[in-house]
C-alpha cells in the first residue's frame, strides 16, 4: 500500500494495469470501469489462480494474464493490495525457472532383469500375499512387504527367461539383436501389479530426471509386457498402458471382459478366453445329465465374469443353479464357514468351482476339517491341474473331479534350465555332481517340488508362447524397417509398431501349436477334459479323458477319449444331480411353484397329446387324423367309425329293413291273389299296389344308409329316401282323397268322382312325386351330399358320415314330405267318421299320426345323436314310419281277406248286414 501511495496511486485503474503490462512487453487489454464486487471476493479468486500461474511456462504467460483479465472484467475499482498481489503472482510466473519432471519417490526396481537391445517387461505374482498397511500420510510410505513365495509363478518367470535365452541364441529369429527383460513381482495384488506397470513404463534418468527439460514425456522402458496371471491385475495393467499403445500379453488371464477392444486396445493373451471355457463347462454338466448344481466362484473379475457366462449358458442348456456363492482369499473365516454350510446342506450333489487357486485353498481347508462332503467337483482351468492340491492328502475328497484344462505341452530344455537355476541358488546338484544332492524341497518343503515339476507345463507353455509372439512381431517389424531405411541407420522401434505387428503375427511354436490372434486379441480355445484318478500307489493323477476345440463345428467341438472316467468316491457311474427325476415319455414337466425350472412334477399328457422324449417341457397335439395311444408316447391313426353291416345295430336295422320289405311283398302277393275281392277293389286297387311298391322301396332305401359312405351312396341315400317317401305319401294322399270323393259321390246329383277318377289319381301321384324329383335334382346340381370326416363330435375317433351339402335342399326335401303328410293327416281326419262299414280313412289317420309323430321326434333326435347314431336314428325313423303305414293301412285288410273272408263282401262293406263287426 505504501508503494502505491508513493506512486500517487490510491486506486489502480485499467490504464495503470495496461501500462504496467506494456512496460513488461505484454499485451493486457483490461477494461475496469465501475465498482461491482468487493475486493475480498476478487482476492479470493486471485488466490485460487495462484497455483495455476506457477504451472505456466514463459511462452504461455500471456495466457495466464488473459485468465486474470477475465476476472478483472468484473468492472470495479480494486484496492492496491489486491493489485499488488496480482503483480507479485505475475512476476513470479515470469521469473519461474524451466520445469523439470522428476519422479516422486524412489523408482521401483525389477526383481529379475537383464539388459538387451530391446527389453521386455513381465509381471508375475512371485508371492501369494502383500502385507498392506494403513498409512497416516504424515511420512513417506515404506515399501509393501510380500509373503508366501509362489514357486509356480516363479517357474513362469524362469520360463520367460528360458524363452528369451532361446531367442537370443537363435540365428533365425531376431539375428544380431538381443532381448532383455525386467521382471516385477506383483505379490498377487492388483495394486502392486499396476505399480509394476508404471515402473515398466518409465526408467530413471540422470539425477532422477526424466530427460529433456523441454519435455516431460519419453518412450516406455519396454516394448511389451508379459503378464499378469490374474484377470483383475491384467485389467489394471491393460487399462493403464493401453492409452500408450504398449502391448500386454497375458498367459493366464482368462476373463472374457478382456476381449473388449474398446476398453483394452493393447491386450492379447495366449490362453483361451473364459467365453469358451464357461460354455464348455455348461455343456459338460449337461452331457452328464446334471441339471441341479451349486456354484462357488472367486469374488474378482475372473470369477464373477466367468460364472456369469456359465450361468447364462447353463440356463440355455436347461441346467439350474441351486446356490451361487462368491469368496475371496481375504475373506474372514466366518464367511468361509457360511459357504461351507451352504455347500453341505444343499441338495445339489455337483458343485462347480470357478475359483483361482489362491481363493480355493482356504475353502478346501475348511471343507477338510469336517470330512469328505461326498460331492462331485467340477473345476475351472485355474486349479484343475494344480499339483499342489493333488499332492495334499487332506484334499483327497477331490478324487473324481473333472474340469477343463489348458492342453499340456512339452518344452524341451526347460527342465535342465530350471534345474540349473535351482542348483545355483541352493548350491546343490540334481545329478549328484556336487556333494549336496538337490531334493527339490529346499526351503519349499511344504510346497513340494512345484518349481521343478515339468510334467504339467500347461500354463508355463503359454508364457513361452507369449515371449515368442513378441519376438516374432519384432522380427517382422525389423524386416520391414530394414527394407524401408538406410543400411547405415539403426531402426527405431516403438510400442505402437510392436502392437500393430502383434495383431498380424502368425507362427508355430516348437510344441506344434500354431499361434495367431483374432480381432479381440484371443487365440483359438482348445482344452483337455481332465479327470482326477487315484493310482494304485494312492496318488492322484490328472488323466485327459476328452477334448474341447472351439475351431471345430459346434456339434464336433466336444469329444471323449476311450479312457474311463472315475467319479466321486471312486464310483464308475456318474452321480445323479437332479432336482426332480426325469419325466418318462407320455408326460410333461410342470414346474413346482416358487422353485427353479429344474424342479418339476411329471404330469401325464392330455388325450390327443403325446411326448415321445424324456423330460419333455410340453406335450404335442397329434394331427387331426391321429390320436394318442394309451401311453401317450405315440400318435396313432384315429379309428374311422360308420354304421357298418358287421356291428350289431347295423345287423338289427338290416333285419328289420328286409323284414319290412318282405312283409310288404307278402301283402302285395295276398292282394294280388284276392285282387277281385271287394275289399281290394275298394278305394282304387292301383293306388294300393303303388303304395305297396313305394313302401317296399322305403324299406330298402334304408339299406343305403348302412355301410361306408361314398360319394355315390351319399347322393343315393338322401334322394332315394326323399323320392320314395313322397311317392308313398302321395299314394296315401290319393287314397284319402278317393275316400272323400266317394262319400261326396253318394250324395244326390253329385258327379265328383268323374273329376277324380283313376287317371286323375295317377296324375296326382305323379305330380306330387315330380315336385320332389325336381327338388332332388336341384340339390344334386347345386351342392350334393358328400362323404365327410367328422372330427368334431369325437376327439379320439373319426366319424365318417354323409354331409348333406346344401342344408336348404335337405330341409326342403324333409319339409315337402312333412307338408304332404300333414295334408294327408288333415284329410284323413276329416273323413274318419264317414258311414262306411270299412272306413279306410280311420286307418289312414292312424298311419299319418304315427308318421308325423315319428318324424317330429326324429328332428331333435337327429340333431343331438352323435356320430353313427345319427344315421341309425334316420334309419329308425324310415323303418318306423314305413311299418306304421304298412300296419295301419294293410293289416286290417289282410285280416279280413285271410281270417274273415265272409266279411269280404260288397254287402258287408256297404253296411247292409245286421250282425257285422265294424273296423
């Protein structure tokens, strides 16, 4: 403030600031015109910006002032102390020295390393656990200690070195170029794995500087990274180095999530993705008929993603999961005991363990404390070939376990290389050259000889393949660069180039396997199906009993060898693992309420439905002409039913039909013999003979309704029935009219009979019949009757019947017959009390009454009768009405002709005897 006062500036205007900027060779166009904000508020904003100004280089100081100008444009007169502070900040920015990028803390050094022309990085979990501490952030944290040496991972590291030495000694691959390595220990921790990746991306410079003062960037220390074994750690490493295009090739990270090229653009792996293993496990479970399983997975990316894929595939295969538990090696003992209780109490006798080896061991320890659970284990590739488990007698209950493992391989020279290292470290000899003989258990007694064991190089061979993949990519890159650059210049390699060439690399390793990466950085999935079998000496050995190859067509991917499988408890038969027993053929599965779909009841198929496979989810309806058999497992042809001559009802109807026609013929013979007698001559004998003829046809036409319906029989039965009955009723109607006319003719001065003599009677019968003939012709022309398979009345059989075709014509035929019958009945009823001694009108009345009664009751019976009984009802109506006409009209006459011939006189019929009997 004093300095500003001496300058005569009580306040600083925009012009003052601009003048100061001009003096400093800076352009500051500030326009501060009016008050609007307190000095305290602006001061706070300046304080917030101070930290930013220190970051500006000389060339960007103008940008810093521009940012400050944006704040000063609040339009206010500022206090001098505020402007002073601003100027101090600006001057500090101008006077700041050039920035130097230096690493924070001490650089992390590799556990194993060797310099070469080109270096390859590697991250392995050489220890099983890291002892993390809670930091107070008041002092620099110490290095995280690691415990529990992991000989298996150490073998991976030595395999990498072995492969690099092979390449360096090769004259065909990268000639004249040596490959070095930097191996870091992640201690099986994702945090330390990321820390190792950061170390591989950077290397310490002189006095901890990162290089050129004008740039804080440099090329990575390695052109590729091999590792990590864990999927979670590989996710962390790939996420970190991916934006810098540093390729990462994992030998053991199988999580399908790593195939996402958008998230992990530089990730490759020489081990198949769990996308294939999880589906293969689901098919394996389904193959052995297990549809009720339990699942335990690692609570990490490997386990969670893998088991999610398995459960999805299992659902599509019809496999249900009773329970699903997640564990991690860091879980409390209470958590593990809870999982053990779930496993032992569950009804599922098959358990899928999608666990890493480190997560599985604590669970097995708790299971072993309570004895053999008697379960069938299905394992993932992470532990199914772990010699550490097979050699531990406490885990004997794993006998019979099955699972998919990476195909085994033999690496010539690796065993000698591992032994040489072992001999160097422990000052002993495997061949007895030294005074001390190596046992393979030096300081690793509890873990046995996992380091020197080369019988199971399933994963170690993938480390070997990963190194060769980088080497072949570098070789191809070197070849192309030599062709494009001058011979005097040394080629410059970048990780981006190596990444690009890795995408296109294709080679064959000495194990015989051809290696190439697809668009997702994955290799072809090929697994051995491994079965844990106990040998005669009591040891557990891994037997390859099958193969899964994703490069084959879907139906050929899964094959079994001739080897015999051994199951839990040494059984020769696969154990059952179902929630419900299989449903036999003829039944379907009905899911039990509130339970998974694998828990069901077996419900018999309904009539007309079948299931010809076991465990059918539904029953399938047979085709229209088929029906289910008694077992409901096969569709058979429906029986075709019609009124036949062979069945009892058909025989009975034929008998009465022939009986009626025979009786009618016999009456005709009687009438013919006594044709000159009064009783025959009375009421037109021609009509009587015509009526007998029509009745004979009525009896015989009923036979057309019996037998298998055909096109001709269907047309014949209905038309013959209609025409013969009209002919019959027409004759009866003619006789009735004759009776009425005869009565009228006896009256004085009546000449009615001359108008209805025999010619007119014949003509009337012909006319009435011709009308029915025309209706039938129209019927046959428009829509004739036809044979029809009736499948609606009965579901289990087919009724073969005659469809009437045109219902209008059918009911027109019946209606016309009914009209004539009613007319005949009315006329006969009017003539019932005529004074003849033999009054035929009475008998006609009775016959028409029976006829009408029969056909009135026929209609509802016909409509409601099912199947062939419809035809039987129609035949019954024909026969009943025909017998009614025959008996009512002709039996009384035959009685007189044959039994009372004395009454067959004209006098008697005219009523001129005193002791007559009236009929």
